[in-house]
């Protein structure tokens, strides 16, 4: 009486479930309010500005109030800053002769 078991493909069903769960796990990208200031934020960060400095600049110049930690998280996700920080860490601090 179990004719349903003869046509049931467990492996295909498991793959279908895994695909459905992977689709649900995929994160959707939401535009950040910081995206429009990305180039300026990266340039100022490379010039030595702290995240608090950047938050103040956004508030004063662009009337965009965001927390310092939000800027920090945003900048950590950017690929253009990952390479610059890795080089700076590897080379170490500059002496007076190197400057």
C-alpha cells in the first residue's frame, strides 16, 4: 500500500530543502545612508580621521546623524579600506627618517 515510497526520492528532496534554506539565508543588500558619502568617508579615513570625526562631519556638513559605531561597521565592510589597513599594519609606524 505504500506506493508513494516507490516514487519518493529522498536525496532529491533533501537537496530541494537545502536549496530553499540557502535561499532564505541569503542576505539582501539594503542601501546605506552612507553610500552617497562613500568616497569622502574613505578619503578622510585614509587621511587619519576617526569614526567620531566622520560622524561629526556628516552631522554638520550633510545633516546626516549616524552613530560612530555605524560608520565603523560600514567602513569595515568596504574592500578599498581592507587593503590599505593591511599594508599599514604590515609596514608598521613610520620613523622620522621615512617621512
